[in-house]
C-alpha cells in the first residue's frame, strides 16, 4: 500500500504540448480556454480540448465532464471601472462530487505540481459543482 501512495503523491509529469498550448493562451491569445486531463498510461497531463477566442464561458463549462475531474485554464477578459480592458488567467481544478475517488485523488495529488509548470496563473478556483465556477465567481475574483 505505501509504495502505491508514494507514487501517487509524486504527481504526474506535464507534456511539453500542454505547456506550449498554455503559452499560446497566455501570450498569443489564440485560445479562450484549455481543458487538461491526466493520461494515466503516459503518467502525464495532456491537452484534451482547446476553445477559440470567440467561444463563451458557457462553451467552456459545457466541455467539462459531469462525472470526471479535469484541470482547465480560462482567459477571462473584463473591463475595469476605469474602462480598461484587462485579462486574468484562471486555473480551475474541476473535481465533481460524483467522480470516482481514485480520479479525485489523482487530480488532487498532481494539482500543485501541474500548476507550478504554468507560469502566469492569476487565480485558482476549485470547483466540485458548476455553481462554484459560475462566471460571476470569476468576475468577483478578478476585480
């Protein structure tokens, strides 16, 4: 039992592709969001889906599975009270209450290492149901 636990806690690697796609979102604004999943066979975090700049927050939330965990980054654009256009990058750890225990543990133990690989995250949201990541929640954090 103890050997398996130590392997799980070391977390997953991060594919170069995942880092590259994140950089494209951050620097070039070619993606509105990126959904990442853990590939257990490869033992690394890989890109599952990207959303183009025209996609909405609803498109993003609809792309998260209802019964399994994911990591995601979302580029949130907003206008300040001084009328400045700003953008904040949110890291979202999606862990629905109905997901398998093993999946929740895997994502929980790998999260910090994965997040450290993504330079430029402003805020983190941990959500276990869709209400915890409504657009209003992002808006409140960003201002």
